[in-house]
C-alpha cells in the first residue's frame, strides 16, 4: 500500500432533529443512506433512524411494531437486496434464551417483517442471543462469528444464515480446540470476495491483535501476519474499501480510545497506518460504528448492483450530481498538490424538492483549511480537487430530475464514523467524515 495517500477528517455538525449521541449501536449503509439502530447513552435506546447523505437530514423510522426489536446494544446489522438484518444485542433473560434474536426490515415498505414470512420450516439448530459479535455478507449468506453469550463469556460459534431459505447452519471452527480465532467478542470483520477477515477483539478479558481469514470456498481458517499492523484492539470498527480493509478506533481498554486508521491490502497482504492531512484531526472513539458510501465501499462479496466499468460520478458520460455540505477544493497557497480544504455553502434545495436548512459552520478543527475557491458557473456549482482527481457538479434542474437510487450509486467515496465513546449526553449524534486522497 502506498503510504503517500493521507486522509481528510471533517466533523459534520448535526441539527436537533437527529438521533442523540450514543455508543454500542449498530449501523449499515444501503442505497446512499445510513441506518442506525439502538445502542445506549445513559440507558438503553430503542430508536431507528435513516440518514440521507445527499440531503444531510435524518428521518426517524418505526421501531414499535410487533416484528420490531426491543432495546438492543452491541448488536449487528447488515444490508442485503433491499432488507436489513439485525442480530443479537438483547438483555439476557430466560425469555431471550428461547428465541432466535433475528429481525428483518423491509427497506422499500419501511416496515419490520417477521422472519417466518420468508423462511424454511422451524429449525432446532440456530444461534442464541449474544453481544459484540460480528456479521458480514458473503454471496447470499450472512456469516456470524463469536460474541459474548450470557454467563458463558466469549463464544467461538460460527454460523451461516442462507438468505434464500433463511436456514442456519453451524460452520467448522466452532468446536473447542479447532483451528481458528477461538472464543472472541468485541472484534471486527469484513468480507472480500468469498473470504471473511477478522481482527482483534477480546478473548475473555484479554485484548487480541491476531488476524484471521476464513475462505468460504474451502471452508478453512488461516492465520495472517500482523507484525506491522495495529496493536491490541477491542471496540473498533472495520469496513472493506477497494482491495483493502480499513480499521478505525477502538482501544486496549474501555477507557483508552484511539484515533488511528489502519489499512490492510488484500493483494499485497501488507498493513499501513493512514496519515492525516495537516489541520485534520480524527476523534478518539471506541464502541462506534463506521459506514462506507460510494463505489469503492460497495461490497464485492455479493452481486454487483451497478454496471462494471462506470467511473464514479459518471453514467453514460454524463457527470452525476451530488449535493451536501462539504466538498473538497484546492488549496494552492499551501504549495501542495495534495492539500485540500472544505468549501461550505448553503443549499436551498435538494433532490425531490426537499428543503435544507442553511449550513452551519464547519467544525473549528478545520478553520485553518477554509477558503472560497468554489466557482459558480451559470447555474452550476463545480468543485475541483487535485488530490482526489475528481470533479463534481450539480444543477438544480438535474438534481430534481434524479431518482434516489441514481444519485446514491454515484456518491463520492466517504467513510462516516457515527457515535461512540466518549459520548456527549443530551447532544446530537457525533458524525465524522473521512475521505482518502486516493479516492
């Protein structure tokens, strides 16, 4: 991996009409939106929200129906073909031990649906409730590893849920003494092609820094080298980006959150710590969530949802629109091709005639990067950035004509870090945006 590709961190201030700040929640991205569920602030939370990145606004979704989950924390959520799948996170009780803690949300109908509506006959073998486990999507299956199970502590259960039949199966590596990560919770995992990569977490009370790869084709575990990678971590978060795994935050204990961003290249099998641009300071976070948006964060472990060969922001040679508070622009006075700034502007309208409130100022940590290099040409706002090698333009006319899915599929690449500890009580949720300069 090239070590000359730093990143830019920006805090995105939120309005009062947004979720409260929290930690131990779950989130995932789907069609250009980020969904966030539960977690805790000073107590457990039972709320469900959708964040539109394009319009920079929040919508609270229903989470009180019979099919909806109760208060959850340290649960996991993934998206697959128009549905969100949530597993685990319930308070332990005699009741929770008798049921499978799986919930399904239909994105198109905006409602929670009973799993039994799309399942095979009732099963006797299925995972029990747990917390701080990992779930990833590989092909048409959800892989679930580990977690903290009631009084038993760290688990090494390894399950697969077939999305087509909704049938669970126990995978190899779940037996005591077998090759694999072993009992584990508060770790991270991502999927790439037919493999799952798992890093760190807790074995009992001890933090780990080992790194594992599961091959779904051969059904085998292999231990990967991590000599130059992250130190012992728990409560961190990971996403797949291009041909890499990104790991952010976490710490060696609950009280020592870090702000390091690491990148593991699947091809070269090398680790590298990603540098930050001057004046760009990432937050110290633990028990947060990360969500990637844009073509480079799109999963390549399942069916592609767009045509190959399309450049980000282009469809049929036409420049695609994107509208949000923060855009990169060149800082030529710093004398660096890689130097960038954030241009903040007020947007009167967004797609589907939605109204946006005027944009507040960007966080004070980026004041030194502010400027006015954006150029208005006719009715079109154009922003250029030499480091990103990307140009985005938007006009009111084409924004209003676009379908949600069209805009969502051609977002620029960005990573959002949502919530986490330290947590601000009675404040809107903390959101930080990270952009890599090789995007």
